C-alpha cells in the first residue's frame, strides 16, 4: 500500500502526548484496511525510523487508531516536530 494512504493523520491529544513523551510512541489514525505490517512499513519509509511494535484499535467513532512504538535510537518528539503542530 501507498504509505500516504496508510497513515491518514497524526493524533496530538493529551493521551497521544503522554505516550509520545513517556513511551516513545507515535499515534496515527490509519486506513481501515491497513494491516500492522502496512503501518510499520509506512512509518519506517516516511520517517526513516525503526518500529518495535504496533498496537491497533477501532475507536468508538469507527476509525482505526495505531500506537507505534519506536526504537530508542529515534525520538518520537523529534518526528512530531516535523508535523508542524508542536
């Protein structure tokens, strides 16, 4: 899958911020038909990082949310600074 179609947009709420700071995780809303492998490949190719694991859930609004844990060599804070919202 095209990485730009897998990762729809990042989440920057309070919980996502806590996960980013304490657990080095990025949080995205992703395509409904994306698998964990698709999500990992998209993050690794777009942001040049190494993904350790991914947790995926369906929100109460029917959207698919992914928490992506990065290798400790990479900073989730630094990556989100490129989004232009911090």
